C-alpha cells in the first residue's frame, strides 16, 4: 500500500508488519540529470518491488533531503547534517513501529546516506524499536555497481527507463567530457577530498553518454529482484528485535 | 522551477532568491481521506502559486513527515518529534541559503506544524541565514478558515478538486457521522486533550459530507492568491536578514 | 501551599497531587510597565486561585525568564531559547511528579511562551510523567482577550489592581501615543515580522491609558474563576497519564 | 536597579554594565527551614550588596530551581539536570550581554550549583559573551564557612535575620536531634554517597539550634561586604572578554 | 614527538603543523588476541611512521574506546555511541588546531570507527578547524586487506610482530575452528546482521592460525609506507581549510 | 586484569564486578614535566592498587584527554568540552556495566576533571547503571594535598618515582622561578581567573624543585593504600544501584 494514498482504516485492515521507506537526496547530478535523481530512482525501485511482493507492505513517502553537503558547491543541492538526517529517519521508523509495522527496509538512492542509514538501522534494531535494514539499490546490482559513479551510466540509464523526460539527452556529451573518472582523490588508499567539486568540474563521475533505457530496464529488474529477495528474508527472519 | 526536476546548471542560470518549501504530514485524515492529505494540499497550493508567480522561484520537494504524534492512535500516522522536525526544516532551508536563495516561504498543510515552523522561521531570520516565513494555507482563506476541522469540509473540498481519486466518496456519510464537532476538549478556554482520539472516534473534525469540488476550486484560488501576494511582499521587503 | 515557604515535612503531610507553576518572562512592557509584568501577573492569578481552591495544591516559585527574544531590541529584556525553556519547565515538573504531584497547571503570563508550554505539556502527559496543562490567563478572560496587546489595557489594568506601585501613571499617555495598534505586520494572514521593534516604537501594543484598577479587579476575578474551574477539572479528570 | 521592577527605558538610561543574578534552589532544608531557603538567602545577599554599591547595577530575578537531585527523597524538592541548569543560566546571562551588560556575578545560595556555575562562567567568559563569575555567599564568610552544613547553623541564622517568619523555631531541637554531623559518607577522602537521605534522616547537616538572628546579621554583613568587594573588582578589572 | 612525553615548551619549539592521532577500540578479538588489539596496532603503525617521517609531527595519545557496540555480547568489550565518539575525536582535534597543528591524520585500527571518523574529518575540514583525514591501516595494505576479518590472519600477524606476548598461540587452532568465514550475514548484497555474535561463535572472522610474525613485519612495513606517503601528501597539499 | 591485555574469554572466566578506570588529561605541566603527567600518575596509582587488591578487578585503558581548556594557551594542551568528556566517561562505564561490571572507580589524575566526574558518577549511580565513584589521587594523600599545585612538588615527586626519565631535572629551577604560588587570582574567596596563563607565566603552580623520588614513593604508597581501602568499601557496600 502506498501510505500517502491510503486511509488509516485501510492500514488497519491490511495489518502490515513490513514497510519500505524510500530515502533519497536532492542534489546535483550533473548538467544532464535532475536534482531529484536519488529520490526518483529510490522510489522507482521501491515501487517496483512493492508492486510484485505478495505480502502486506506499506510504502511510505520518500525522505527527500539527505546527507549531501559534499555537493554544496553546485547550486540547488540541499542537505541536512548527518545528525539531523539520522534523527529524522529514526523517528519516522519509530512511528511506524508504534503501529506494529516493525520490519523496515530503507530503500536508499544516495551514496552519502549509506553510513548514516546503517547507523540508524543498528540503533533501531538494537533498542528493539524495529528491525531496520538499509538497502542501497546500486550496491545490489552485481558487477554493474562498479560503474556507478555519480550521474554516471548507471543512474542515467535507470532514469532513461523510469523517467526519460528527466534526462537532458542533448547534454550527455558535455556531461561526459567534463566528468571525473572516479570518485575522490586518492593517496595510500585514502581519499583526500571531501567534496565533489574538488575532483569533478561538473559534478559528474563516470560516462553517462554510454547509458541507455534498455540498460535501465535491466538495472531496475536486477535491483527489484534483489529488494524482493531481501524483503522476503526480512519478513521470514526469526528475530525478536529486543534480543 | 521544480527543484526535483531541475539540474544544477539550470538553477545557476535562473539565479533565484526565492524558494517555496511545501511542508506536510503523513497522518490520518479519517476513513475517507488519505494519509497524505497535508502533503497533497500543500503541494497543490505551492505549485499553483509558483506557476503564476512572475519571478524566479525554486519549489523544493515537500517535507512529508511532520509533528503529528497527536494522531498516533490511528494506524499509519507517521511523525517525528518537534525538535527533529525543526532541525530538518531549518537545515534544509540553510542549504538553500548557501546558494543565495535566502527568502523562503514554508507552505504548510498541517496544523500541528504551525508552532514549530514559526519557531524555525524566527531562528533562521534572526541569525541571518534566510528570511523565512511559514504560510499555512488554511489560515489564509478568510472566513472559511473557521470550518477547517480535520479531514473536514475544507480539506475534503480541496482534495475533491486537486486529487478527486483520493477521496472515498462512499465513506463521507460515515466519516461525518462519527466526526467531532470541534477540535479538543475545552474547559476555561484551555484544551484538556492532547490527542485526537480523545475527542474524535474516527479522527475527523467537522462534516466532510458538505464538501464539493467547486468549493475546492474556490479554496485553491483563495489560498493561491494569498500565497502569491505573500511571495511578492517577501521578495520586495527591504530586509537585511542579519539586522 | 506556597512551596517556597513550606518545609518538606509539611509537603509530606499535605499529600498534594496538584501543582500550580507560574511561568512568566522578564521583558520590556513599554515605558510605563515593569519588565517583570508577566511574572507579577502570572503569580497574582496563581495565588488568587490557590487561595480559594479547596484542595491540597502546591504553588511553586515562578519561572521568571522565558521565550522573549522577540523583544531583544529593548534594553533589559531577558530570554532563553525555546529549547532551553522547554527543558527547564519539563524537568521542573518532572521533579514534582517524583513526589507524586503529577497533575500540573502551568499558569502563564507571556504570549511568547504559549507554543513552547503546549509542547512541554504534551510531552509530559504522553510519556506518563505528569498530566500537565498550560493555562494562559489572558486567553481565559472571554471577550477581553481581544484587547490584550502588549503592555496594553489588559495587562496595565491588572497591574494597577495587583501592583499599582509598579505602573508609571505619568507615562501612560506617552506609552499610548507611540503604541502599535496590533501585534505584527500582516500580509495574507501571515505575520512578516518576528520582533516587536519592527512594528512598535516603544514596545507597546494597544492603548494602556484606557486601563483602570477597577477593570483590573474584574480581570483578576475572571482569570481566577477560570483557573479554579480548570484546576477542579484536572483534579477530577479520569486519566492514567501513561494511557 | 531591580530589573523586575524597572522599565526598559529606565534600564536604557542607567547604562549598566554590571549585573547580579541570584541563583538558588527549591529543596528541602529540614523540618524547620523552608524549601525556598537558598533563594531567600541568595536574594538577601544580592539585594544588600546592590543597595550599597555605588555603581549602576542590574539585579535580575532569581533563578529558583537548580541542581538538587541529591535531595530528591524529601518531598517538595525540585530540580533540573545540570545540563539544563547550565543552559538556562548561560542563555539568561547572554541575553543581558546583548544589551551591553557584560560583567555578571552569579550570587549563589546552593552548594549543589557550585560546579555547574563555575562551568557556565568559564564558558561565557572564554567565548567572549560576558565576564561571568559565580559567588557562593557561604564560601565567602571566612571561618564560618566550615559550619555551613545544610539547614544548619549558618543558613538558619541568616534566615532568622532576613526572614524570621520562615523559621520554625519550635522544631529546631528536633531538627538538630536527627541531623548528620557532616555532609556525606567518607572513605579515603572520597564521598561514597550521592544523596542526602543516605546520611541524614531529616535532611539536616549541622546543628541549627545554635543559630541566632544576631549571628545572621553578622553573616549577612560579611557576605555583603565580600560581594561588594567582588563587584568592585569585576567592574574595574581590565578584561576584554574575547581575549 | 610523542605528545604524552613532551613538554609544552618542546612543542612550542618544534612548531609542528602535523599531528597523528591513533584511534582504536577496546573490544573482543577472539580467544587468542587481546581486547586492546585495535589500539596496539594503531599505535604501532602510527609510531613507525612518525619515527621515519622527516617533518615535525606530534603523535597524540591513542583514543582507546570507540564504536564497538557490535561486539557487546563478548565480555570486556567497551564502547561509546557514535555521537559521543565523534564529539570526542572532533574536539580533541580542535584543541590541536588551537595551537596551529591543523593538519591531522587519524590512524585508525577498528573497522567500526571508519564511518564515524570520515564524518568527523569532513566536518573539521569543511568548517575550517583542521584538515583532518582518517587512515585505516588495514585498508592501506593492498590485496592483503581482503583477508582482514576480525582477529583474523592480518591482525594476528601484526600482533605477532609488534606485541608477540599478547598472542595466545596455544589457542589459535580453537580460534580458527569456531571462526566465521566472512563478516556478516548477506542477502541481496545487504548485511542482515548488526552484531558479531550473530555470525561468529567466538568473535573471530578469518583464520588466525595462518598468521606469522614474518607476515606481520611485512604488513607493518606496508602500512607504514602508506601512512608516510599520506602524511607527506597532507603536509604538502595546498589547502586553505576554510575554502 | 589489564583489560587491554586480556581476552574476552579471560574476562568471562574471572567474573569481575569491579573496575578501575584511569582518567587523565594531556596538558601542559610546565617546562619540566610531560604533557602526559595526569595520565601517567593516574595509571601508576591504578596499577599499584590493582596489583595488590585481592579481588577480581578490571583495569581499563586510561581516558587520556579531559577537561583542560584552562591550559589552552600552552602549546600541546589537548581538551574536550565538559559535556563531551562526561558523555565519553559515562558511556564507557555503561559498556562495562553491560557485562555485569557495575562497581566502578574512576581513578583521576587531573583537577579540572573533578566536577565533571562527580556529575557522571551521580548520574550512573542514580539511574542504576553502575555504582560509580571518582577518586582523585592527590586529594587522598592527607596533608600533602595542600601542596599539590600544578606541576608542583607533589606531581613532580610522583613522576620522579614512577617515570623518572620523564622529568627534566635540569629545568626544575627555572620551573620554580616562574611558578605561581597558588592557583588562581582571588578576591572575596572567589577566583577571578579561569585560565592558568592568567596567573602563571610558565604554567606551574608550586615549587617542583623541592620534589624527590623518595617523596614520590611515599605519595604512591599513600594514594595506593587509600585506593585499595576505597575499592574494598565499594566492593562490600550494600547497594542496589536502582534504589
């Protein structure tokens, strides 16, 4: 059930124990992809999985602003501090648990959120509020994950499939031309840079001009399959959260 | 510009100083209206005003979960603490101000957020981060405001106009039958109740069966006119935020 | 019992379940009324009610500094942040509850405290610490409330009755001459101003020259009657705070 | 100037740089002395010094509830956490500094506040907000300090002089009979006890039956002299708070 | 310079700009390795690099307790929350920066600290306090990193070289017998487990019986080389921390 | 047991209920004594007592950085805020209590930590986490305590005994020549100074040239005896922490 569209009486009737919470970010994704990329992609994967899952599951609204100060030099990027992000996610999940919806997957679309979500999941799980696990879709697509970048071929392809009107095709070449090859600036296996403008002139990492809607379709299928498998495992897992 | 759909290069080019941030809540609205009512209505008013405004303005994603613990006994209601809500809104606005977008209207759709938003606006304005003013659409519709209730005739009418598929018309009579007449439980001009289930069996206050899409159209027009007038005033106001 | 004047053995013997906590502010009230106005008036109402109430009740010391940054441009105004104010009130009430005094009315004399006190009351009530309700005396005086202003006819009249030596009668005309007619600066039902100096040259709102001690006597009676009625209701209310 | 009784225009005219903030506690003081003892005594010393000081000085309202959880087993005792106490004092002082009143003495009447006030004073001084120094009156009375106790001969004597109606003379013998000789329970110069009920049956430490109003008069004189000398030193001290 | 052994006058004379802060954890490392493993190894790498570096550098005391709640089911494991850990590290570094030592490498020996240290480094760097970079020694040893585990061959080998008396050689076979092969419990590239006891009976991951002092010597050399290269890069990097 | 050197299995077998946590500071101790003085001395006392105690006891790693902003003008001094220090100590102790080690002595070597540790101990004890008592070694040595100073004869003597290589004997005369006689700058029994550079040119208080290793041996014996007596009392004390 899409929680935004449901009524409280309908939630009561469906007796869900499982929730999917999309978590994104509103941040630069180069000159060719929208600031909402991480929300759009997280929602797409979450919705595809919920549609196919054969269990009662609640799909909450996406949390749209995340840990993205690293992109602050690019206009329009929004962010909150990691502390505030963790609190917002944690309390949102706790409110679901108040209704007995205490197995929760955080479907994440932004690399900068990963550490914070894992920390939140641990806390909610350990204190017995809800068994909460973050799932970052682009880490669950097998070998393709290596090409993720930022506004690169993976994200761009997924957008081309789920929201093609959002991709500025005419700027893909330029986006690629100024893109960085890899994320960060490395010495001794250590990243010397904290912000994306330090190593990418236009905010892009990877070559988005190699993306295609077909690849996007495959990526969505892979991520969706993975999420469904995870949701099944979480629903079946023997767990007393307090233990 | 819808920030979710724009790129960072487009934001840079439009040089906006003004932002509209919809703020809602995901909470029970009776058996006939969706949990997302306060987001849907806030977005509708925000979008209508931005569409007509003749100035560069950024419309951010809606903040979907607010201060709504008062509805916690109704399944599906989500909330965060006032502290966390204030931090999330404040830092989100501060990130806009980092880009020079430092005149901000928080377009609010939920009564429970009003005090917290006013507190946030004061802090952001006084510390010079951004001149930030909350606007609660149902307080800006003149005499109609008196009939607001909760899931009552005003909200239901607006939904019937902007998202008719979201209103369960067949349940309006039942919704009205169990609704409370007024919000709260009053002695000596003081509300003895903190939570809606203390005074409303189904979470509704006011009679939604008197709503109509025509009335919704008028309400949207009234709220939109008010918001546009406010945006003009804020854009023109002589203010050095630090003063 | 005035807690400041009682001993712990006397508190033990009276076995109170009910407390009245006056909450004020130390802030400008124009050229004619003292910075302590909100404490003096809150204490006056609290004491009058406790004197007449036929139940064991504890009257604590007044909390003298509140949420008043809005008057910061007028010398002598003191304030704390809303966060700190809430914590101070909340923990003070929790210490009463430790002794079984777990039905508490916060008798408030300052408009700027209203939102914060309601938030505190909700939290203390919901977490089962104490059933706590704020009562703002000038909201409980019926139609007179509309004339409240700031340092205006209502507050000045009450001072003239309970602390006449505190009113600079010779400055009432000047106070009125520079006063604002209403609180704030409004566009689209929205207040564009956060601070009182933005709309009032001398910090006054309303015309204090129309005040009189006779009116003050009536106001005190009205507020006291309301508070007693509220205290009775709270003492009798069936409530398990944890529910 | 008593800030509670002054107007903002009078504060402006007197151009004070110096403030005295009484800080007390509302807590058990045995069967013979009132819960407000620490406020009453701090105010008495503060007022006596301000009356005699030949400089513009602002005397603020007393902060009435402090760090007193150690007395929590005695009914009527109120307290806040050290964190909240520090924040309340710190922000109150900062609001004075906003008006240029940036040399502040915290006149303290409660032993449990001492550490917290020193921490607050350091922070306000080091960050350049205000040069702030706590003064605990019973530490400034020379050899008499050794007899302080709690509700013992020193405090009782001062009360007998400044608020004789507050001392239950008829209970002094009983108070003495059950009193502890010293504060705490010591092994290896270390106090094993955190709370007063662990070592005193009635909350008293020291023998209050040896107190007298004459001694109280001398104590007040000694404390007042000390405070005046301190205020002179602070007013004259060469200090740039930011340094 | 070992800061613990230096005097303030010696620090002044050496005019260091660079600091190395070892960060460890006190937590279970199986039946064969000590709870202090992560401190011992971080200190060993830090000291080896500082000894060889030809620049003035300060080596601070190790921070001995970290983010290790994941091992809480194994007796003796100590931990603090991520929030507190971040604050302790951040303020410690800020105190160095107060003296002009504002290029700092956090030499880390514990996987559970990695995310928190990166967050701290970003904050200190972005707010201009100090350019601060975490270096986790076992991520900087090339292909060997893949065998890290927990109390596994890599850590055990390093201990055998730098602190051979700390390794219980007689328990290595048992340690290996009950060890987990990999960290966590994975479905869809997502770890379902938060705590080590969920997947390892004795807290070990990887086979420590394959470790040797010779390998430890090589590991120390590799990590030290990497750290020296990093320190040189950080010392030479053109950076205005505030930018 | 030295926790750093033990394994989790060894902790399990020894079933300790008692812990000793050394707490120090890394801060200036004049030109003759190392920045690590307060850690070295706290560890020395803690180790001597644990060696002789005939009970299972855990000796944790020392907490090396404390509340020492007062020495911030002397290069190399490190510190954290009192808030962060309290949190770090509190949570470290709570992690011990998780394993049933719930009687804890904080063996402290730094005057600036005293108030903060007492506050932490009270909180842990009152909330039932662990019965926690701070022990400051130089307050437990009888009349010698009066000569403590800072980097003065007491600390220097202890160093000469336990870590003679750390004392720069050749600078003792200079250290004495510029030392302050007493800590602070006093008026009316009130310290006007917050920082040590305000009253000591080289950071020393007291005359270290009178110290000797013999005296250090006596001091260590006295402090150790006191700590052992305290540990016995704490182990035997009838206490239900929650009471």
